[in-house]
C-alpha cells in the first residue's frame, strides 16, 4: 500500500493527473454526432503529445485469456458498454448515445486516471438520471476518503446512492490505488460495508470510479476480450477521479 508523502513525488503525481484531466476535458468536447470512436482515440494521441504525456492504456496486458494487449490510447465505451471499449472507425456516435471516455496517462514515471460519461446531443431523461446519479455517487465516495475511514466506507457511499436512484453498481470491476503504477493496492470497490476493508491513511492516492448500470449488474465480455457489456443491453455510466488523501481530507487531482 504505497503512501505518497514526499512533496516532490506528490507534485509529479499532480502533474500527471492534470495532464490526464486536460486530455479528458478536450475529448469530451468532441464527442459529437457523426464522430467515430476511432476519431476520438486518434485525437487522444494528439492531445497526449500536446500535454507531454503518454497513454497508460496502450499495450496494457489482457486479463482475459486469448485477448491481445490493449490496442487503444484510451477506453471508449458506448451505451451498453461498461468499460474498456476499443475505438473503431465503424462505431459512429449518434444523437442520443452516451459515451464513456476513460483516460489514464503516464508522465515522468507517474500516473493519472479519470473518466466521464457524456451525452451525444440530446439524451432521454432516464439516461440523464443515470449520468447524474453516477457523478453524484463519485462525489459521495470521494467525501469518505479521509484518514481513519475504511475502503468499505467509500463503496458503501457509492452503492447506497446508486441503488436509491434505482440503478446498480458493477461488482466485477473496481477502482484502485495509483501512483508509480496504474494499478496499486488497495482495490476500491463500488460497494462495501462501513468500517470494513483497508484503513485509509494520509498519502494514499486512489482512483475512485463508480461504474453504474441502468439495469442489472450482470455483464459479459465482448469477443475482443476487453469490452465489458451489460447483460441486459441497458446503458451504463462511468465517472472517475484520482484523489490523494490528506490530513485535511481528500484532494481531487484530476482537475
């Protein structure tokens, strides 16, 4: 469980997170009707070069047998795709879609990670409520990231809000600590029991990321071995920020 308390090291993490946030911000503005997900992936490569960082996703080793290393600069998941969607020239965004953009970058040996689900044009009220509830759950989860709390407090805050809104959280994908590596210990589930799990301490850097389904939590991997989709084909949303726990509480770094 790495603790990042050295000011120089913390500053490098902050710089990486600001770069990740800048890439994501610019990408969200380009998620428009008639744009392909391959267009967005190519733009991500340009933006990473502009902001002096590289993709943390490109070439990442697979977790499913038979899959290839991840081929995209970022993860782009549309509608019923939960996470880890791969950009394609055949996937054209259209009015009413929702698209999740997950950007993780490395800069000077440190990582920053963030994600947003955005509307493509006008979306129906049910999808709008899904996005709203997921983003609110992220905020509530982050608020629990204080010294003396536990990982379970974060997950409980997320899950409680999501279920009260009539939606469900994903259980087979979780958030994670981050810093010198993209995935560090501990994991940060979007469900849990208050007071259970790893004790939260100042210096922990966490990527908190609610992944929320409109319908049930059941999911499956597409034939590419990466794209996780909802079993009931209903939409899913994904919001994520990287934070550092301080003695004064959580500080969002991906801004």
